[in-house]
């Protein structure tokens, strides 16, 4: 950080392969990001020397890399690893997929808060309690798993659509280990990072849904067809900062495809996004009772991992009623645990 303690924040997007669709996605993301967060420095990493920027004033820097023959996370990792050489004034950076949607003007504050946390790298994490990932952040998964044949279950499988990292020697060491495990490959990027975090005992920080929202799936190995999708809970009083890929046609019609307006309409309330099948509209679950009604046939124990607290300045009859409903729902959850 520079004198005075001000945190210098950056956002970097990657688009290579010279595919117009992805270039347009990245530029739209940067424009929206800059409109909502004008003081965050934006960097576009591309292999297209002739890319048409359109709103050039929104892109602070364009960084050219060599053309990649195959789709791979490797060039992205190599840029992140050596970023401090090219952009030493970025104290905290978020590396984003091209199709991320920025929803709020609090990205700089989120990044600044991250800089004073105990984590040096953070991401949203997956719920994937099946092979080959065997990972979930939920306590009920870990407490009910039987380890056999040396099988190791994991708590943090990073979802790399949005990675936040702070400039630090420990971060450099982690990125080097990730590079070795990735081995220049064109395959999965998540498991090598998960293994690098565990191997180096790195201070990883899970980003909450209010910072980086990403849809998860109820156990795909158990519900192979039309498996429901959900997000972790967004705590009351928090607008969602950004969202990973989603289906615009699943956003309820009155929001005209605006996923941000949908998830942030009632930001004072705790909420999780739910979609039972790919044919259904998204809807928001606001209470433990709502959650159990939706997930009861699939995995109700997910609901019990969250704090369903609303922002309120006074206790009125409605809140008393909500408290009674919460107590009833918790009793119902206990009954699920013993089934």
C-alpha cells in the first residue's frame, strides 16, 4: 500500500482466442464495472492486437499476450503470477471471467476489506461432494463422511470465475505451486489450486455470496437429470457485488432479464437463489421455512448451515411471528437430520 494506507485496487479480465463473442463479453463487463466503480483500475489481457475497444476510456490498460492454441487457464495464471512486475501499484486485484456481471458500486470497498483480512487469496467455493472433487464447505457433509482407502475430503474447491489476491511473497509462492500442479495443462484449473492451497497451508479466504455469487448444484451424482441449482445465503443488509454466469431467461419476467435488480430488490433480507429445474424461473428463498420447502426433497441440511437473520430496528408482531416460524422450521430441520 502507498503512503497514507490507501488500498490501490485493480480488476483484470482475460480474453484470448480472438473470438468476438468473448471479447464483447469482456468489454461489456469492464464498462459496467467502471460505470459502477470508477476508481477501480481495469486491465484487459488479450492476444488480439487489433481488438476494438469501443469505450476505450473504461479500459485503463491493455496487456498483450501471445496467442494460445488451446483453451487453458495457464496463460491467465502466468499473468497473475507476474502481475506485480507490470502493475506494482495494484495492492489487491480481482481476476474475473469475461461473463461476470457487476451488480453494485461496492467492489472497491470489498477489495479494500479483503486487504485487511487474514486471507491473501480468495474465491467463491463449490459444493461438489462427488468424485473427482469430493469437496463441500458444509459441516454436515464432513461430519457424515466415512473416509476409506485414504480418501481425503476437501472444504475449499475454488470457483475461479472471480479470484481476489493480495500482493505478497506468500501469494507468489502459492501461485508457483499452482503452476507446477497445473503443469501447463488444458484441463481443470480448480483442483490444482485446491491442492496448492492445501499443500502450502495457504491462508485462503472463502468469498461470501454477497461478494461473488455463483450458482451451485444439488449433488449431481444423485440427481443427474434436472438437478436443482442454488446459491449460498446472502446475509441480510448486503447487496450482491457480482454474479457469475446465469440464464437471463430464468430471471422472473418483471425484471426483464436484470439479474442484479432481482437479487438485490430486497437487500435488507437474507436470501438465497433457487431453481428447481432448468425450465423453471429463478426465485429467492427468504426464510429457513422457504429453504426447507424447496430443498426438503433433496438436501434440507443445507438450510441449517445458514444464519437466517433479518435486519430490523424493532421487535414487532411480524417479527414475533417470524420467530415462531423460525422455531418451527428449526424443529422440522431436526426431524430431517434423524430420517
